[in-house]
C-alpha cells in the first residue's frame, strides 16, 4: 500500500501557481513563477512535484505533441485547443458530457481498463488568427 504523502511547501506553491494561472503552463513557466517566491527551488523539484500532483489527481497533463507538456489544475473533463502556430493550449467551451459517456462505454466494452480520457483539438488560436489577419492587411 502506498504511503500517504505529506504536503510540502514546494508542492503547494506549484499547485497554487497552476490554480492561479488562466493559461496552461509548461514546467519551465511554472518554475519561473514558483522561483519568484522560492528563489532556491530547482527545475528538477518542480518537475517532480508536477509528476506527483498528476499522480495524485490534483492536476492533469496535456500532451500537445508540439513542444513540452502543459499542465492544468482544472481536473474535470473538458476539451482543449492546441495552437499549431504558437503551441499554446486553451480550454474549449462546449458540452461534452454525452459524447464522453458514449466514449467511456465504448472503451469499457473493449475490455480495457480506462484510466483517462482527454479530448484535444489542434488548430490556430484566435490570437494567432488575428495576428495573421492584421499582417495580411498591411
């Protein structure tokens, strides 16, 4: 049986940074934010705490396929847009409950043990589209 993990100042700060951010930060961005409050923290410590928080179910990891993974403190099921130009990740505002339940049922009938379901879309975010359109008009 796994030992219960005691809370640490570093882990609490990493989680607080993710909860306070409206972005989906990568490990280096989390590190820079935490370093402002804990100057002696190492990037390795941030990575270990991100992995542990994910293991504990307090954050989710979003594998983008473009650059590094991003992290989200919102753990309820919700879809993400991954921008193929800037690599940013943003939440998509849509109702996915019905589709998600159908997907879970289909996966369960496969005999597999489902641990996670993520819905990700790749495209160009609004900010990159606006930047491209403004450059095209010049």
